[in-house]
């Protein structure tokens, strides 16, 4: 029966099994590659590596024409702005290589000067330092040292030349820049001077402090003066209230009281008025004396008005009664005049202080802008001054540099030669590479040999190739190493019938598993007659048939083993029987079955092939054979037929049509895929019921581990081994 549901093994296991089978091929190829690698290593010349070190100045960022750096820091004007990686490239340049070749007169084996590309000079920065490690590799350690030292010397020489050229070029550049920078300096100084003169600035910081202090003093004095003014005004108001005079009149009367001419006229007018009052008591109004006094009074009044207007500076009618004050009012008037004078003074002082405060406040408000502008002008001047000074310093440095022969690099360590780690690494690489290549080629060769080998290599491959269920897997065994301590059958029986001669072995258990699997597949349809065959001879079908029959008999079944291979009979040899009569004699009617069948043990009988007929197929392909098998089916529980091979004969195919099923024996490592598929095709054309395949003589180490239980022992299974075999 065909296998439809067998789970595939993982590929890695398949590949490992290939390597197990072909390990000698892989080992041979690997050994060949290793031998070639060893020969190459022996013939490989030793090399030496010389190493020297160049030290560079710490600061590699300054430039000759750069202005604005620290004054007085006379760093070397020959310092390079390039990083160490750039210097490494320069050291490895063809220019340096040509000079080294020329100076050392380096030639190849033919006497021809070396090409720059043939000279091994390497330069690599030392991490975290300003040091370049310069190396060269050569078969001669002295040559390697000379190359490194000369390369460093040539680099330093070129570096000095470049530094001088840069210094000369930088000097010309600086000299051209000096007039322009000097003009900028002069313009900046003049702008600052003009700004200070225009804004009356001597020292702005001190002025700012003074203005603030003065403003505070002015505020204090203004507050005090305003307080005094308010007090004076309050006193004036009180005097004005006591005098019952408006402020303007009170002021005028107070002023007039200080004028003697006005006071004299007031006295005269008062005398006339007093006299007029006395005369009116004596005389009437038309009396000459009265009239004369009235005229005099009127004249004095007119004169007084003119004098008052003249004294005040403007014409103003002031009642006569107001001008004529008593002593108290006179004192009040004098006090009012005094307060008026104080008030006017205080008002002028307040006005003056307020004006002064405004002026200072305006100056204060303008000071930030002045400071900002002054700062801009001072910074401009400072930058221009510093630029000019730096240019002068640079020019001085350049002049010094032009007269010196010092570069930015120096030899920190001269070259010393050691065995080249590259040579060791090269040998190691060759060895590792050869080993790896040998491993790959060995594996490839193993797979190639396995592919071109058309033989069926394993039970798993046989199962996959034929498509039948694997019913049994019989391990390979060495009969010469087996002991028979307790034989269970006649001593004439061959040790190849191992389940009879030496029970309780791994082989015995494998046949028991085969018998159990046959039982399981016959649950639906009873399988009693079985043909055991193989594709080609040598696959062990005869042994499989004999051992299977013994196992069936051991479980109490009546079993008949029939040697149906009348072309090359073998069963009688296995059992130590006489083959004078047998199946062929029964088929031709010479003998009865009961007379020729031979009992070999309990429940097991053997029918040998008998005399070899001229045409065995005619005996098999007959009605009598069909009837014979039907008769045997009633007498025995199982009939096992040992038949000829499928390839080259039709006996097995014909007989398979008369029995319940066919067991196909396959021996991995013997039968090829073509023969196996040819046998399968013959069975398919005969429409035989193929129960499955039995893998015989299997080497355990070439099979997947899940095919076996407790299989850690040797693949060559002996009689006293304890492994157990199970089906896949």
C-alpha cells in the first residue's frame, strides 16, 4: 500500500545523514586542501615590518593670515590646518615614494627601479594623539627600516619647504592688508573722538553716576523749596484775610506804604480833611474857608492819584480809605510785602530747580543711547586696533618663519623592524581559508558523490522513492559475531534465520514489529497469503520471508513457508532440508502436498521449491496454483511465499495476483533507484496489492534517529544487543 501521510523529516537531518554516508569523501578532500595549504605555507617567504612615528604640533588649526588670536602667543606659523588623515595621505603619496626609491636606489628582482605603487609605505594616525605611525613591509628588515626612515625624512623636508612657501605668501598678503587695516583704525578713532566732542562726553560712566546723584540732590532741594513756598503763600493768605484786601490791592498798598512822597501827600490830605471837618462845624458849605479847604483836598487827591500811578507804573484807582491805614494794618502790610518778596524768590527758585531737573532728566534719558553708540564705536576701535596689532604680530612671525627651517612635524621614534604581523596574519588567513575551502569542497564533494550514486541510501529514501508504507526496518547484523547459547531449533538451521536461532535480539524485535504492522493493516481485509519479493537479488527477501514466518508461528499461528523461487531456490539451505521434492512436484502432480511438506517447528512448516522445472512461470501461472493457494488458505493461518526478484522475471508479479498482498524487500546501499522503480512499475501493472516495504540490512547511523528506540550502540547489530526497533 502507498504511503500518503508520512511526515517529512527536516532537511538538516537529511543533509547530516548524507555527510555520515560520505564522510570519507569529505575527509579526503579536506585533507587534500589542508596538504596544499601546508605546502603553500612552507614555501611562503617571511616578511618584516618596520614601524616609526612622526609627532605633530598640538594646534593644527591656526593659519598664517588669521587675525584676532591671542596676542603674544607665537605659535609656529608652519602649522598645518589639515588633519592627520591628510598628512597620512601625503606620506603615502607617489611623490614621497619616488624620492625614497631614488635615494635608496630600490630595484626589483630584474634590476629595474621600483614603481611607486610597488613600494609599501603606510601611515595611520594613533588614536587620541598627534602621532602618525609609519610602516613598511619587506622581506629584508634593513630595507624596511630604511624605507620608513627615509619616508619620514622626505616628508619633513617637503613640510619645511611648504611651510616656507606658505610663510612667504602669507607675508605678502599681510603687507597688503596692513594699510587698509590702519586706515580702518584711524577712522574708528576719529569717529569716537567726534562723538565725544559732539555730546560733551569726557567719561560717560562717571558722568552717569554724577547725573544720578545731582538729580537726587535737585529733587531734594526742589521739594524743600516747594514746601517753603507753600508756607509763605499760606501766610500771605492769612494777612490778606486780616487786611480784607484783594491780593493785588494789598500788594500795591504795601508797596505804596514804602514810598515817602505818597505817605507825605496822604498826611497832608489827612490834615486838610481834619481841618475841613472842624470848619464844617463852624461854617456852612459855601463858606470861603470850606470852599478853600475842599479845593485843597481835591488838589491833594489829584496829586496823590498821579503820584500813586507814577509809583506803581500803571494807572489804578485805589480807594483813599485803603491807602490810609492804621498802625496795625501798616505792620500787616509790611509783613505781607516781606512775604511777597520771599514768595517771589521761592517761585523763581522752584522754576530754576524744575528747569535744571528737566535738563538733567533729559540727559539721563539720553545716556543709554549715548552709551550704546559709544560702545559700538569703542568696539569698532578695539577690533580695528586688535586687527592691526595682530597683523603686525603675524608679519613678525612670518619674518621669523622665513628664516627658520622647522616644520610642524618631527621624528618621535625612528624605525624598528619586527616580523610582519601581516605575514603571520597572511599565513593564518591561508590556513583558515584553506581549511574553510577544504571543508566546503569536502561537503560539496560528499553531496556530489551522493547525488551521482543512484543507489537507494536509506529506508527513508526508499519510502520516499517508492511511495509505499515502511512496515519493517531490519537492522544490519554480522552473523560471524553472533553466539547461539540456547538454540530453539535444529542445529541445521542457518543463523540467517536469527529469530529462530537467537531470539530476544534487536533483529527479533524488528521482525515482531513487522508482524504487528501486517496485523494492523489487515484489520479491514484479512491478509493470509503474502508474497515476499525484491527488485533485484541480494536484497535478503529469502531471509525476510523465513524470519517473518518464524515470528508469525511464535505467536501461535499456523504458518506455511513456501519457496516459490523455482529458479534459484534457497529456503532449503536456510532450514537444512532436502529439496528432492517440493512445490514443483506438487504442481506437476508427481507428489501430494502432505507428502512433501516438512514441519520444522511448532506451528511452522516449509514447502521447498522441489526440482527446478524448465519453465517455472508456467507452473505458477496456472489454475492449479490458484486452487493450491485456496486449499492452503483453509489449512493455515498464514502462507508466506518466497518468490523470485521482480526485475528479470514475471513470477512474482503473476503470483501476486493470486495472494492477499505483497511485501517488497528493499536493501539500502544495494538496489539502485532505477531497479527499484522498475520493480514498482511491474507490481503496478499486475495490479498487485502492495502491503508495504521492508527495509533490510539497514545501517542505523544512516537513518533518522526517530526510526529507532535506544539506538546509541553500534550500527552493526549483534545478537546480544539490547536496542529496540520501532517503525517510523
